[in-house]
C-alpha cells in the first residue's frame, strides 16, 4: 500500500514578538488503495455447468476508477473484468474465485470468494 502525506501549516503573527499561540494544522492524504465494500455470491452451492451470480463493490476514496479482474483454476466468468459477473462451474469441488481490484495509479489488492460446485 502506498501512502503520501501532505502537511499544510498556517500561522499568523500580529507583530514580531514571539509568544505562545494557536497553530492551525490541515492534513491531506492521497494515494490510497481501493476498499472492498461488498462481496456476494448467490447461491454458494451450484451444480456443475450451472452458474452463480457474483457482485462486488470497491471504492477508492481518491475518486480513482476501480478496475476488476476475476480468475479461478477452472470454470468461467461471464464478465471477467466487471464487478458484476457470473461464474460457471466446470467440475465438482470447492472453488476459490480470486478477485484483483486496483485503481489507476496501480495500487492493487486481492480477495478470495469461495463457492462449492456439486455434481
């Protein structure tokens, strides 16, 4: 994760006499990674050659666009570069569906969703 910190210090003096006073400090951060806010798989158990619906929402506090990329060892995604997609089981067993989500500056994260495929 990359973080940058910008500090702006603003002070005012009425005259040149040093004395105690107030100091105003404004802190601005930028360069944050997207955060995953929602992840759903429906249903969690699906028959081979059938599909489950998947929806995720990630937001970037900097306002950068979020890019999505789905992968799995087998099976297929109907929209592998979208936040709403379908996953079609190819064989029985528990499947790990990996989502990589990133912003334009290149900060990326991964999460894994699981689904069970039955004969």
